[in-house]
C-alpha cells in the first residue's frame, strides 16, 4: 500500500468540518461476491483468531495468483512484531469497535480481534477479500467490508452493524491516498475518538510539524484543529511485502474532548488562502478574503489580532488563526 504522497493545498479538501456522507445500501460482506459496496452484517459471537504466519500468507498470495496493483499502492505489512505493536497502541478494551482501513490479507485484523475488538475490516481489492475471509473465518468478531473508504460513511457503517461508539480506526494507509483518507476521517466521521495509522514517514512528520518548518501546512493544521497527533514509532521498509522505497511511521490521532470553538468555514478559508500563497506576507496573501467587521484592511485586522502583517502564513500557530477568525 505504498506510493509517494505529496500533500498540497490544492489537493486537500476543507478540513475543519464533520458532516455525514451518503452510504450505499448495506450488504453482508461474508458469503457475498466481492463488490464495491459498503456494508456489513451485525457482529455476534466470539470465536477465535490465530496469529498470522508471514510465510504462509506470502505462499497463499502466490498460490492464488495475486498481483500487487500500483493503482492502490499495495504493500502489505506482515511482520508480526510491528503488527502486535500497532494493535497494542490502539489500546483496545474488550468489546470495543475498530474500523480497519486496508485490511489486506487480515494480518493486522487478526491481531486486533485477538485483543477483544469487534473489527469492521475494509478492503477495496476484490482479489484480497477471499484471503481476508479465510484468515478470519473462525472469528465472528470480524466482518470484511468490500469497498472504497473514501466513499463510505464510517459512522453509519458501525451503526448499521450494531456496534458501539465511539469506535477506533486502525489503518495501514496507501501512500498515494493518505492525505485524502486523513481528511476524510477527520471531516466526515464524528463518532471515533482514536486512530492508529501507519503512514509514509514524510506524511507522519507533516502531521506533527511545528510552525515555520518545511512540513508545516494545511495537513498539520487539520490535525491540530481535530485534536492531537503523535508519532509512536518507525516501521522499517523491510517489514512490508513488497518492500517500498520509503520508510514508514505509526501515528496516533486523538480527538479533542470538545470541538474547536471557531467558525470552521472561515478558519478553513483563512488557512487555505495563507498557504495558497505561501511565499507572500499575510497582508498580501489574504487580499480578496472578506475582512472582519470594523476593519478597513488586512494589516489593521492582523495587528488587532496581535499578528505582524509581514509574517507568512506558515509561521502562524492554530491559535493565531483562531484569533483572526474571532475578530
């Protein structure tokens, strides 16, 4: 699941709202032919899930004639050392719900289920679904969900399965779509509280960057507005099959206890304008945006918020952007 991902302002959707998206009709993921739908039957019963054997998984992939697909940037994480560390970092309590994005062959799925989670395992590739179902066939705690996560309403998915909220998200994200998926889960899903995500190291550092650094941008401020982002540990490229050309890192996202108190549409517009003209001063970059009431120009408005108009947007903290919104 790996392909270089370059986050840019033009690619990022508005990032400071949480709204529901429509979801297709539900259909049971077990006993059905793979299809691009979102759906799952209610989880019930316990069952057991064995630990994945990397060698056997690779052999099964070869026997099935599976071919890795560049369009989905597929690199499977099969190293049990990292799988267990990721599952442990999800801090699962027995009976909690986990939505897993990019379940692949079910290696991480099994680790999550062994810790007592009810797992909704999303996988876009129909060729991997039989292997995922085979790996988890002895556990009623796991349901495979075929389809594209970017087209799914995750809140509705968990609700339709009769599972508890808040839920957790665990994912080994394709590098090529990591920014769209991060934006999707932070703006269109309301009922999850923690996410543990394996990302390209560069993207992980953007999520946790400080103002004034090269990686600081729209994605950083998305995470800050949403809550807290923390890099937990690195994952060596050799842990994946096939081996990617870049290193990875595991990140935990934690939602704010209460939503950010600010006009999110206005906040989003300010940030996008500031980073859309990254090399310009704020006084110039914000020209064209509606001015706060009582101010005739942006230099005066910026000064009223305690911000030097000669600064660039990449140097402002989230709190300073919020101060501008509240003028």
